[in-house]
C-alpha cells in the first residue's frame, strides 16, 4: 500500500474516532443542551431566587392591608386574711384591627419596586440559562476537539514509530546513519509526550462535560442546525441584542426598581393615617359570682414626621444616587453586550478564514510529505526532512481541528451575545424554567393561608 493510501486510511480512522467518542448511542449538541438544562443546579438556584424575590411583592402589599389579631387571657387571684379567704377569676377575649389607610403612596411605590425586582430575578434566570448552555457547548466542543487531537497524535506517534524502524532498517543495510536513528527517536519521544498530554486534556474535558450534562459524553458530533438563528449582518445582530438580551432587560428593570424606591423614600416625608379598632369580652367572678361584659373601640391616627435625626433625608439622597447608578449600569450593560456581539461576529469570520487556510495547509502538507518520503527513498532527502514534513502536516491538521471548534464556539457565543441562547429559542424539548406564574400568583395573594401554586 502506498503512503498516500495509508494516509487516507489513517485520516478516515481519525474522523471515525473523532465522531465516535464513547458508546454506540450518540449525543448531538441539542441533546446535550436538553439534558444539561434539566440537570443544571445553577439554573435551579436562579429559579428559586426568582420565586423568593416574588414574595417581596406580597410583603410590600401588606403595608396598606388590614392587620387582624385575636387574643385570650385569663387570671385567677386568691387571698387569705385571718380566717377569711377570697378568690376572683377573669377571662378576657378580644379582636383587634389595624390598617394604614394613607401613607403618601409609599406602599404603592414599594410594591412597584418589588415587582421590578421580581422582573430582574426573572431575567437573571434567562441570563443564567445562557451561561449554562454556553458552558455546555464549550465543554462539548472541548471533548470533541480533544478526542480528535488524541486520535491525530496517536496517528502521529505511529508514524514516528514507523520512521524509527525504517531508519534502523536502513542503518542495518548501510543506507542510513545513526543520526537518522537518533532524530527519529527524539521525535518519537516528543510525539509520545504530546500524545500523553492530549489524553490528560481529554480526561479533564470529559469531567467538565459530566459536571454540566450529568453523564459521560457519547458519540459527539459538531453538526447542529442553529445557524439559522444567526442574522445576515452585524447591525441586525446588535439590534437584536439591544432589545432582547437578558442583561439589558435586567438593567431596565433595575432602573424601574430604583425609580420606585426613590418615590417611596420621598413619600416618607408625608403624612400617614391609620385606623385602629378592637372588640372584646370580659368575664369576671368574685367568690363564685360571675359577671360578664363586652366592650369595643374604634379610632384613627394621623402622624406627620417633623424630624427623624436626618434619616429621611439620607434615605432620599441614597435612593436618588442608586437611581442614577442604575442608569449608569444600564449604559455599561449596553456597551458590554455590544462588545460581546462584535467579538463573537468577528470570531465567526476569523474561524472561517482559519478553516480555509488550514484546509489548504493540510492538502499541501500531505502532498509535500508524500513527495519528501519518495525523495528520501531515492536518497535525495534525509529522515529529518520527512520528520519535519510530518510535523508541519500535524500542525496544520491540529489547526484545522481548532479552527473548526472555534467556529462552533463563536456561533453559540454570538447567540448568547444576542440573547438567543435559550431553551425557547433553540427549541429544546424541555419545560422552560420561569417564575412568572409564581410571581403572578403571589401578586394576587390576599389571605395568609392561601396557597400559591406554580
């Protein structure tokens, strides 16, 4: 078999080993993302945090809702004076009512701030979702590319072993030199070290994959059908990111929350009116002669703060500063998202160019290596020339592997930068994690004992 045919056969084996990482049943990128979505603890934590944040709405709404209470108390008193004894009993029951009927719209502002905070938490779920899914893609492509590198370097190691044996054979028949043998041995040792390093990298990437996906990688493939989500031009990508990225939506919700908190602080200077009432019964007894009665009261109170040691003014100033800060943070979010989109877009263009260059280098390297081996066999080239040609070809093939991986990573990075790396946008077969239904239910809860269903 000619060297070209052997090279073609080894290339086919390399591709097969790169595609088949593990068992017989394959995992596409979409399948890995689907499994990871249900498995990811970070995503579940963000969901629970959003539900906890939703409860702030109910806590704020309680500010102007009535407070009812019930009480029961009893007493027993006795005394002995000389030869006379006496005792008395008492049983008191009561109901109390208290409600703030006006607070200068402070409670309304606090409720709006809580609702905006719940929106921030909901968008944080989407942001965590993107981070998790992008990490899964990175782990997926790391396993795939490292598997390809292991196969390539194993093939490279076999090549150097063959060259070492060839150099020894030629030395035995007087056509080679000890220098050829030493050079082949050096390259074999170097190739073995590189191969072992790639095995270690593969094991690390598999561990990372299992951390995110929850199971070992099997039959990975770089193919996916998410390129259709990529817009035709960079301006369209930036536009989509500026309107739909969860970080920007979070920033907008944070501005709403800060504005409402500022309104609540301003309302602290205004009057507050409360309504209070109580009704109760009292049963008393003196030496076994019980008496009973019922009483009640209803009143109101209006208070106006005059001086609070500077706390009211500090609250207003702090709220105003935080409102300005939220707007500055929003500008920063816009800049970061725009930068991420441009960077990912450039990464795709760069990866395309690298793939084209690497394909050309691999094609030329194979031709050169085949020719150098033939010239070496004719005595016009040395073993070192063959080894150098193989090293150049291996470098070109490694470059092709890395460029192909970078293209996939840049594609998903662009989706994340646009805010479209979500289960809904990708069409994953999962139940999308969201606290919206819980938040709506909490917003409608009145009674303390009323349950909240998701």
